[in-house]
C-alpha cells in the first residue's frame, strides 16, 4: 500500500514517542484548518531503552505494541503508519550551502529541488544517517533573506541548509522494532525539534529561542531562529540519572527514589530543608516497618548537582556551536524532568536567560494528564505529520529529500529481512 493511499483512506495521523522512561502514542484526525485533534492516546512505562537507545529489542518491541494497541482501542481505529522521534543516536547539526544556475528564467519548483538535491549530493554524512534536510533561506544572485524564491527571476539560485544526522545503528533498531509491530515509519524527527514545534510560539521561533527538552535518558537542545530550527544537539543525561543518583545516594530502590524525587525533590535549596524529615525505604527491607529518616536537605543535595550539570553542559554546547547569540535570551523547557521543582529558576541562573516551561499547543483533544511538558515531543510529532500531509511548503521541501533517502531504504531493508 502506498503512503498516499493509506492517508487518503484513513485520514489519521499517528505519533510515537519512544523515550527512555515512557512510550507514548497519539492518534489524531486533522481538522478543517489542518490542526490535529487527538482521538486516541496510549501511554506506558518504557522497557528496553537506555539513554534514548534500544538495548533490549524484545522489551522495546513489546512496549511499542502495547502503547500502540492502547491508542488504537481508544480511537477505535487501526494505525498503519507512525511518525517516530529520535532521542538517541547522538543527533548532530551541519550547515551546508548550494547554488545552481537559472539562466535568467523564473524560479520554479524544479529549480528549488535541483538546488536541494545538489546540496544533498555534496554532503558526506560519514557513516551517519541523514534525518532532516531543512532549507533555512534562499539567495538569488547573492541577495539573501528570501524565504520562498519561486516566481522570482535571476541568474543563480542559492540555498542555505541545516542537515541533522544521527548514528545509523540506533535508528535502524527503532525502525526494526516499529516494523515488527506491523507499522510503517512515515518519518523520523529528532525530539528537541518536535518538542519545539509543539511548545514554541511563532514570535519565539522568529526572534530566537533555545528549547531544552529534559527527557528521562537524554536532554535535547534545539535553537530556532527566523522561523526555522537552525541547531540541534543531545546530551546523554536526563531525569533518570537524577533518580539513579538518589537511589545510590540514599540506598533506596529505584522506584522509591523516583517517588521521593517527585514528592519532595527540588533543584533549589531552601532554609527549611534541614528541618524537614522524610522517610526513605532501604533496599532489601520492608519499606513500611523500617524506613530511614533523613533531612530533605540530603535529597536536595543529591538532585541539585546533577541538574546543574545538565544546564552547564547545555551552556557549553551552545557556546561551542556559536548559536548562543542567535538564540537570544529566551529559553523554553519541556520534558518530564522540567517539571522538577526549581528547574526553571536554576535554568535562569545557569544560562542567564529568561526561562518558561513549555506545554504542547496547536493540538486539540489532549486530556489534562497528557497536556504537560512531558508530552510536548509527542504533540510535536503530530504537528510535523500534519504539515507533511498538508503539503506545507517548508515541510514538503524537507520531505522531498528525506523520503528519497533513508526512509525508503528502511522500508526495503524491513521487507527483505522480516
């Protein structure tokens, strides 16, 4: 079945967010204005992943199947294709430029595609897979700042492009698990890019903003400027590392460490922390009969350094990339770990920027439990899929290259090996 026929028949779009700590699926139906309305939600704890990378194929496959099944049951529909996030595989940004001759005729779609194809041909991913191929802006005869050159005249058409690559192995493992669940991968989207599509407002994207997606196993960073994503990066540290620090530091089981983090955790110390006593169930003993009693300050002293490390790593990556100045003074936090008390305040101190918590917007029908920052990536995947399905100019130019590359090879590989 072709992709176009499947879409025309069902009209559904589906997003699958495969995270280190949770797996989530949103099934939506586009409205008249092409904004997605969610009709099915599946959500459960992830198994078989570490730092955004699959480490147990069978466990990850079962997680995906169960998540998709729950969303299908709620929607009363069968999902055939999904847009899937990438949080592992060390996504990296590259900037390239291309120029083609026009011979003084009007710029047409074929010229734009020719310029993009030439840029792709000259880019050597060095064993990595190309995930996104995004045109940032065009030039005609050296005149910059052109967003859509079609219909204009000139001698030469140039295009500046943002290419996002990732390691091939982790992507193929995800594609294989999704294929075993009898689903086709419609597109891959790096997590901080997807989260930005859902959590950022148009002015932020235009004027410059840094989005920090604080997941369980990784923290994704994306910079948006002039309406486009211009930089992405991923740091292999997230909320699960905080939980593991607590479990080790307080000698308590991981599930209890997560509970302590959620109920009492904070990134910022306060004057009352030393006086407030919390119960910590010890490993290997009955948690109800013999808990340890420790001051809350001990818990905060474990959490604070790890969160500081995350923001310092973000700051150093932005400084090294040269995109910190482009990003301006706005930061938006998404992801489950951003809900930790004091995260916004610590980010403001560490990055010296204005910080807000981002929630998914532009998606209708989300339940209250799935409308928080932890679900921004999944909502953003829906927005991405809706733009692609609607033939959005910005998206379709990217999809032109992507569909001709890795995704088609994944489909061929799965058919040959499954």
